[in-house]
C-alpha cells in the first residue's frame, strides 16, 4: 500500500511557492522541489460524476504523493456516491483519499467554497462544459494548478473568456492541463509526430469519424424542477453540453487541429439533424452532424459524427497525404518510405495526462494547453453552427460572436426554453 508521507504545512507551502516562482528564482528553487519531491500535493475535485471520479483515480495513480482532500458538486447525491466509491477501505488508494465532512461542498457555489476553504494546490474541473469558464476563472484567480476537462465552453463568449484565463494562468506560472486526452496518448502522439515529419508527404485531407451509440439518460424524479432535470441530463441541452459535436466529437476535431499545427480552419459548412432523438426528453441536441472544414492552405477535413443505436460504428481519424495515408487511432502509417505501426508501450492516456501535470508541478515546469483546448472547442462550435444554420461559418466571425448561452438565473425552478434548430431558419448570433 502506498504510504503518503505526512507533509508539514511549511514544507508544502515553500514547495508550492517554488512552482509559482519565475526566472532565476525558479532555477534556485528547483533544487528544493527535487528535495521535496515527496511533498503531498492536495487535490480538490469539482464535478464528482463519472469522469470526475475517474480523474481522481488517475491523479492517485499518476502521483503517489497526491491526495484527494476535497469534493465539490452541484448535487449532494452525486458527491456522496463518488465519496463512497473512492473512499472504500479496501481501495488500493485508501491512503490517498481523505475527504472529511468539512471538505465536501454542495451547490452552485460549491467550487468557490472549495477554492476558498480547502487549501488545495490542484483542482480537477470535471463538471459539465457550460460551467468551465466560471470555474476555471475562479481556480486561476485562486492560484491553483488545474486539470481541465474538455470542452471548455459551449459558446464563443465562453471560449474568449477561457483564452483570456489561459493567458492569466501563463502569467502566474500555473499549470493548465487539458482533458483532450489523445494529446497524451503515446501511440497517437508518435503517429502524429511522424505525419508532421513528412511520413505521408503533405496532408491533403483528413476524415474524422465518430460514429457511435447512444449515451446515458437520467429518468426524471418527481421532485426535480425543470432546471434540475436539464442539469442532470446536461448532455441533451446545448447551453450545458454544446451538443454532442462539441461534447464528444471534439476529441476527433482536436486531432485535425493538431495535424494542422493548431492553426484553426477558416470556414465550415455542413448538415445535420435529429432522426431518432425526437422525444422532448432529448432536449435540443441533434443526433448526427457532417461537416466540411476548410483550411487556408486548401486542405479539408471531412467530419462525421452520429449517436444512434443499431448503426455502423467507427471511431477513427483517416489522414490522406501526397505520399501515403495514415490511421491515427490505429497508430498506422502507409507511406512512401514503407509501412509503420506503433508498437511501444501504451499506458492509460488518462494517467499520462496527470503524470504530465504532477511531474510539471514537482519539477517547476509549466504546461499550458490553453490555446488548443479553446481552438478545438471553437472548431466544434463552428461545425455545430454550420449545421444548425445551413450556412457557411467563418472562424474569425464566430470567434467574435456575442453568442452567450447562459441562462438568466441558476436558481432551481423554470429552465431555459429549448427549441431544436431548423437549418435555413436558425440564425447564428
Ligand atoms: N476526456 C474524456 O475522455 C471524457 C470522458 C467523459 C466525460 N468527459 C467530460 O467530463 C465532463 C463531465 O462528464 P461526466 O461524464 O463525468 O458527466 P457526469 O454527469 O457523470 O458528471 C458531471 C458531474 O458534475 C456535477 N455538476 C453539474 N453541474 C455542476 C456545477 N455547476 N458545479 C459542480 N458540479 C456540477 C454533476 O452533478 C455530476 O456529478 C464533461 O465536460 C465531459 O465532456 C471527458
């Protein structure tokens, strides 16, 4: 069983000052970082659902001296479920999970209470995407290192805000690691590096397929208000999830962005709709999208995503070059210089992203994934708006769009009204 050494508050504090230090001071202080490499890093989790609980396990796996000490969630039952699951006495992480009643925070301001009171060094932000800009802003303001799940917003206003917060994180030398986990997958990284080194010549086009089944749905309890229903079923509401092109397909679109050296596309058009999600319980989201993205260099991305059961399923990135082809998720290249297949070790990419975060903190380095997590989010919003409207959407215009999907109030009661966008009628703000 891993024994987490009890750290004194003073050594922990000086260690953390080290990680926020700059320039020459950082070099000097790095020595003490190495000396204190076994100092406890206190971690708070915001959003204790499926991914949040998983991220907590990834934290404890990645760094044996990291300790989950605080939980925050909108709903008490979700927090309790997570606390019980992670706090099992027979868990191999029993020594790294220590959350007492005083460090459990519930409600809309739970994240702020955690940041103000729990004395954490790192926060994992794993609530639904709509809440990311406000929670990330508070975390960086409070001087915390952050693991930030994708996507980072559901509208351009949120994306612009996060671009600004990412700059603040950089200025404060705080780590900001994105949950776009494929960027931390060894096989995917090696494949993309080879493509970027010319293994298939120049990229002509990429095809992104995320053809998958349906997702969970939470049956309405009689005591839930309309807003609570939406928040518990956040996947199906554009203002909360961004629609599945943003919430899920972002993983694939991000790989196209990465292959274009994080330069965004200039325009997009597409088509989509909801063929099987006709029931109002599915809010206002579509069940399929097909988008053509165009880059300034003339290359294109053909992007298809579908969430329907009993249909052909495939999740893969197909890359077409002047001298060959590649499949990124299969880690496979067929190029002019011969075929190549990644055969190295493949530890969990979810553990790897936390290894990167925690080793950066301990080594006094800073990772900032801010720009690409914002760009891939906006790329997904661009595809969504192209399909909703039936129009061509330009990157520069969308980046400056006033679109803000926030509700007037978060008080439980009436919910924002929803209507399914009709192409040709829907207009982009
Ligand atoms: N990187 C990945 O592979 C991956 C996989 C799954 C989910 N995700 C992302 O993780 C996030 C969470 O997804 P999930 O599957 O865990 O959903 P979930 O519904 O299981 O969990 C979300 C949790 O956040 C809580 N919550 C809701 N509003 C909140 C608020 N304002 N403040 C604090 N907590 C709040 C909910 O009560 C719930 O416990 C999403 O952004 C999703 O896109 C990423």
